[in-house]
C-alpha cells in the first residue's frame, strides 16, 4: 500500500509547494472523476482581475461586486452581500440568524468576528426534555427553538471596525431586492422544496406563499415587511434591529407563540472579536474561525493529523485515501463533540487540539489497514443531515479578503416568521447539547461542555476560512453550508488544491465524502466512489452510507463558495453547482 507515514514534514512541504504551484498554473490537475459523476473535472472557473464575490446566490454576489466596483473594500462588499442574502436566500441567510466572519487584510492583519446566536436569558439546561426525559421537537420547530439573532450586530461591528462606505449604502441594495425581485430557478426550487414547512405558521405562509402559492420562476417576489425592517436597519444601524419597532415585533411574535426571547435579550446582543485559529499545513497557513464555532479548531486538528501522510501521493478517492480522511476526521470530530463549546462559558483545549504533538498522537492511533470503530475513539449514536446555512467569500482589489458563514440552522430555521417584520427566525437552540450524549438533528453527539445555559452561544460547525501560501500571499477564501459536514467540505477543498493540485473549480466539482465520528459511517455522494473502492473500504471495516434525497435534504454534501488567487494576482472564483450560487467579479 503506497502510504508514507512521515515524521518530518520538510519533504511534504516541498512536494506540496510543487503540486500547488502546478495546480495554480493549470486550472485542473491530473485527477479525473468517476464515469457517472455529474460534474466535470475540466470546467473553467470565473476569472476576475480587480475583485470578486462568490456566494450562494447570484443576486447577492452581484450586489457585493457592485460595492467593490463603487470603491468599497472587501468588508463593505461582504456586508452588502450578507444583507442581500437575507432577502434572496431566506431559507438560510437571514437576519434572524447568526454567523462568523474571518478577515485577512492585504497587510496580513487577521481577525475573527463571532456573531453567533445566544440562548435567551430564560433558557435552561433541560428545556427541551419531555416528561420521559427525551428530546422534544421544540428545539427544532417553533418559537422555543429560537436563539437571539446575531447577524445585524455582527455586520454593524464589522462595519465599525473595517467599513469604508456609508452603512446605508450597504443596506440599500437589499431593500431594493426586498421590494421585489424576479425569482430564478434556485429560489423557486428552495421555496418548492420547503413545501408544508411554510404552512406551519400563518406569518410564514403569508410571507413566502403570497396568494397561497410559492412564487415561480419569472414571477416577482415582494417582501414589503422585510423591506421595512431593512429600512429601519439602514437608518438606525444595530439599534434598528435590537431596539424600537423591529424588537417590539420580535417580542410580540415570541409572546404569541410561547417563546422566551425578551427585549433584554435583544438589547444585550453583541458581536465578539476573537483570535482566529491559525495553523500550518504543509507550509501553507490556514486561518479559520475559533470557538464558538468548532469549525477552525476541528479543521486544524484534521490538518495536523493528516499532515503526517503524503496524501498527494495517493490515487484520488482510492480506498487508501478515503480511509485516511475518514480515520482522521472521526478522531477530530470525537474531540470536537466532547470538548468544544462557548469559550466565554467553558474552558476549552483548543491550543492542544490543534498542536503538532496532539496531531501526531492522534495519527499514531490510525491503523493503515483497518477502520477503528468510533466507539473505541469516543461515545454516542445517530443519523446525519444537512443544514441551512449560507456562505460568501470576497476579495477586493487591494487583496483584502473576507469569509463569512451565516445560518438559521435548519431549512427555513424554526419556520417562524416575525409577523410584520418579514424574516424567518433561526432554530439554533438545537445546536446545543439539549440532552448531552444524545444526537441532535445532525446526528452530532455532543457533550456537557455544550449544554444549554442562559446567554451562552451554542457550538457551531461553520468554518469560514482563508488560506495563505508559503510565501505569505493570499491563496484561498472559502467556506460552505452543510451542517455537521461543513468542516469536512472545507478540508476537502483545501486538500484538493494543496495535496492534489486541483484548481478552484475542479476542487469544488470533485465528489465529496464525510465522517463525523458518530454515526460511525463514511457518508458519500451518489456516484462519488467506484464499486471497487467501496468494496475495499467495507473490507477494511468501514460502514458506507450513500446520501439519498429525502424531503428537503440534499443528496449532495455541502455547497462550497471559493475564491483562489493565482500567481499572477488574478482571481479564480467558483460557486458549488450542488445548490447553485454564483461567482461575480470584475
Ligand atoms: N447550524 C449549523 C452550525 O452552526 O453548525
């Protein structure tokens, strides 16, 4: 078996530099995809010279691109794109949710902003347990599932620190879209897929099923209540959401539906600057989001385990390659699920988890020929699922870069729309360990550290990330939706580029797999692995689980939005075809 366990990294650093440079110069590598795989290995990315925005929606990317053309920097463009996503991607990118932003300025300054939702002050540890001690549906659907939204506080704080254009100018394009936009295929599909979910609460039906049906392609979708909310935010900034009439509408909605979020919760919401997680991977630097997201720390832990294997020497998606990924990921997720949580409430061992020494320790427990059962790595059981999250990546003409992932958690969040305010509220409370040791909706089995407490932020998997090449220059800006799969989606794109020399488009088009420790199975996209590879993996002791579309769940894994800076300074952008966003540059 051509696996080389390397104790030093000098050769692999050299190899990776050679491979990545080769990958930058060609837009695709030697890698081919399985015969029945739907995406091409040869497709070209979108190219730009002066700036680029890639997001989960074409309208939103165009809004950000216009801001760049008007002289705004990457943070300005990211703010405008975020607000636009709140309008055109309401199932995922919403001012009723929370998010994380990673920034790297052209001078090398890095920053990470945590605007994750928080548990309301009236929340309690066992609030979702029924009389039998089982987790109830209340953590996922309805008013009790709602965490205090953080998006407006986050965008306001990012603008205060880094913005250059007027705040109002960054909200205006979203107001215009809320007043009416022509529905395209992606939006029509998402509304169609939501089906009966949009009929649970009357204000949601009134907002998203005008005249009793979801707007179809070519129809104009108007959201007047949302436009009014955005006007308040444009005029009054943060306070336009957390105080005044919008706050009154949110609290009235809570009172109507038995929720516990109060004016005090809203008034106290604030975004927090944190130090990004930064680690080396084969000479490259990964800059990502620290807790309250688990994304950066878990990504870094995976990188530290896998850095000791020469992945690039393996056949892409051979049994040996998939085995190593799955074994490293299950170990990293076991630690994530046990230890990570809101750092303002719990002591968490991030430094140790991402260290060389710990990576080597974990790597040494990997058997190159046999799968280690997850129960020998850590505790728990359950199924896995995708979430409704959205991502945007921006690079401006100066080389400033921003990576933002936001979420309302499930598809259309809690399904609750704030009556009169026109936006969906999150169901982020399910990202806590509502019952420690038992699975949440993603099948993630999380521990005591992430138990519910008043004012605490729930652990996330969101992984907005920026990668710098060995010369200290920007290489990649990326992130993805995908619930528990977000971290492995981001890792695969990084490894596709660094280890396998793929270009940005080819990397996104490549088939994806996933392992999250529990359930103990390698999930794979339909058509992504050959029958021979699957048989070899099963013989090694892996349980294989094909992603199958059920209801509103996608059969594919993730929806990566990425920009890659090429050696000549031009920008190559790609939005995943899996759900259908867009790269827009100039
Ligand atoms: N709601 C998905 C996440 O934050 O990981």
